[in-house]
């Protein structure tokens, strides 16, 4: 079970993984940084106190300027870096206005669920802890693992297979190497977690 998710033997349809203290620390730190990046979004103070007002609060209409946030909250009618015509820009702005706040909230809730699950773990005498997820928790973890990979991929400027291959061959002294290793590790976690959800 070390290093990857497997079907849980104790929770029907669930997943389990053994994580050592370093893995727990890295995963928690990355998730907390993701939560800080996502932030609360554009929200008037009075909307935060009233759930109904929050539901009807308009979101932003412009894409984020941070490339990582632009990957997490992409335009609906064009690919990143693609030049849009006026109609596509207007449609993207309208779509973003009504969806980004909700998407931001869901990403934040998924990330918080990951942090809370990690905080509840207690390593045993060997320094490892077994995390067991129910199917719904697995879906939240998948969302956060995907967001973490998108963010790291953006920071590493991973765009195509050639770029990815180049990053995999970085020398150990390259300052990007720890991010690449985290990116690959998260990919393995994501892949094995998906496999536990397949029938």
C-alpha cells in the first residue's frame, strides 16, 4: 500500500494509502498553499454572512492574471492562450460571472477536506499512517490532487509532452527538481486513486 492508493478492505468502494510523516507533511503543505492561492475570491462582506446573498452574488468576469489560477479557473469558450473573438470573450465573461464563485468554493471545500483528513491521521511507531477514504471523500481528494497538479504544472510551464520529458530529465541540482518530483508523485497518487473508483 505504500506510495499508492489501493481499494479499501474496510470501507466498501473506498480507498486506502499508507503515508509516512514526510509525505503527510508535503501533502498538507501543498494543499494549504493551494488554499491560499485559491483564496476567498471576489465576495462582498455582507454576502459572506448571508448564504442566500452569496448564492446571487456575481462573480468576476475577467480571467485571473496568475497563470496557475487561470488553469484552475479557465475560460469556458477558449483554450489558454487562444485568441478569442468578441462574442467568445463576452460568453466567457458571462459564464465566469455565474460559475467562478461556486467553483472556487467547491475547490476550497475539497482542499479543506484533504487538510482535515491529514490532520486526523496519527503515524504509528513506524512513522506511517493509513488513510482510508469513503467514495465521496475519494472524489474530493481527486479534485484537490488534480488542482495541485494543475498548479504545479503551471509553475513548471508543463505544456506538452516535449516539455514534460525535458523536466523528467532535470539534474538533481536544478531548483525545479523538487517541484517536478512533487508533480510526478501527485500524478501517481491521482492515477491510483482513480483506479480504486473504477468498477
